[in-house]
C-alpha cells in the first residue's frame, strides 16, 4: 500500500494521475524476449513500458521490470535490490510522464528525477 501511494504521489507531483498501472516483475530472459518481439531490440534491459493508449491522462500502462537486471545493477551501484527496484519502478513511470533518456541531457534530468522521488519514499520503503 505504501508503494502504491508513493507512485500516486509521484504522478500527482508531475501534474498527472494514475488510472491503471501494473508492474510485471520477470527475468532477464523473459524481458529480452519481450524486447525482441515488441520493440525489435536485441538487448537486455531493466524496464519496458507499454501504455494502453495514446492519451497521456490518466496513465494506464503495464511496466515490465527485470529482477535479474535490478539485482545486477544493485550490486554494481552498491545499493539494496529494493532501492534499485524502486528506482526502476519510478523510472518507468517517469517515461509515461513524458521523460526520456536518449541523450546525455535527458539522462541527467531523468536521473535527478529518480533521485528526488526516491528521496520521497516512505521510510519503511527506503530501508
């Protein structure tokens, strides 16, 4: 419940609202197959978003997250897996809110937003 409210608050802070947001946690292999089948990308990734419609409001989407990537990234960045999962969850939501990360400037903005919203997690989620 705390995680749900945190994500609702993120959307509200960005002048948006959530209607139906589903997170699907899966393996690298599964997400790689999704990436190939639907996006024609032959790469591993930590997150893929699939909005239900072209309309930006309210947000309705499936967000696929590779737990394998989150575990590997957490080890690399020396953070908890839970923190990395939360980062990737908010990263996917930020994509749905119109943020991109295709160039260096966009990546800096996205990373700053992720850090900001991670800092707003309820204390019990941040442990």
